[in-house]
């Protein structure tokens, strides 16, 4: 498959203290199947939707046990150069670029308002083998109380352009690579507890949001928001039993007109 363009989300994974529990949960909610764990790479285990690699789960490294979270990776042709841009623009490199066999090179970073993300320079592993189909990644949004920080950071680190939604009720921005919208940015409302830090919420595609929510809550997940209809699809925000936030969306069930967008220089 083709290499993802620079700045486009290309992969997602999460650390779970209870990997088998995570496999059971996401297997039922998203229909994932799982490959063999790779002991050479910390028991990294890929998840598949209809035979296509769509994500991965892994046990925590020593000293990193605790709260689970999904990590979204942005494509880069040169992870070291991207790491320099991250530092130059007020971000923090949490893990220096590290080659992962012949799969590629990864780095972990934090943008200035606090959301953690990954960088992936592909080798033989290009990234998602499928997107926007049932069980696969579809979209992601940065949730932050300081929108001016990611608004300046992401277009400085990656070749992104930005558009702001014209809506007085919500502060929402869309970043694009060329004509392809790749990332949203939402200003947190007072509905978010003050202790919740900035984070990137990943959306996975489902056929039926309400059925996915029912399965998730049956397995100990927590419904955080929705289900709600929107011009982009019917969606809901959840936390899995180990605390990782994610969202599910049915992109075929849309309601209402798409919002007006203003280009941001």
C-alpha cells in the first residue's frame, strides 16, 4: 500500500495492563481479531478488521503501568526532523526516534497543551491497511482547554492547513493535508472534569453506534457522550474498562447540513 502523506494519521495503538481483557472488549465492540503477539517487540499484537491491520494493543513497559490511552501516530518521512520541529515549536519529545526492526521508526511527543501523540516513519509497516470501514480508524480530535496552542503547533510541525467551523456555540477547527481533512481540534467545555488533561480522541467506524455502545457498556465500558446524530455521522464517546477514551461513529447515518468553514491563515 502507499505511504501515508506527511501529517496524516497513519496508525493507532494502546498499552493495556490486561491485554487479554482489551482483546475481548474490542473484539466484541469493534469486531476485531488479533494476530500473534511479537515477543521481540514487547508482545505487540496487531488488531484486524476483516483481515486488514487497523490498530495494535501491547502490555505496558516496566514503569508505565497505569492509565491506558490510545496513541495516534502521524506519518513522517523523517522522524528525527519531525522531532526537531516538535521541540522548536514548544512541544516535548517523550521518546526519541527509535527504529523498530524493519517496520519503521517511531517517536512519542506531547504538544504544548498536553496531548500525547506519536510519529511514524514507515519501513515495511506503512500504517493502517484500511480506514473508514467497520472496525477501522476513521477520525481523531484534539481535545484541549488551550486551543491556541495546538492551533499553532500542528501546522508548524506538519504540512497542515486549517479551517474554523462558523458556530458561536462550539470552538472547533479542522486540519487538512491538501484537500484531505485529517484532524479535528475541539475546545473542551465545562462538561469535562478539570482534572482531565488534553488528549487525542480516536474514532473507530461501526455499522451501528447504538449496538456498539450497548456491547461496550455490557463489557464494563462507560458511555461519556451520545449517541448523537451529526452531519458527519452518528457517534458516541466512550471509555473502555481500563480507562482508554475512544469514540465510535457510523459515517453512513448523517443528519443536518455540513457546517460552514472559514480558512485560517
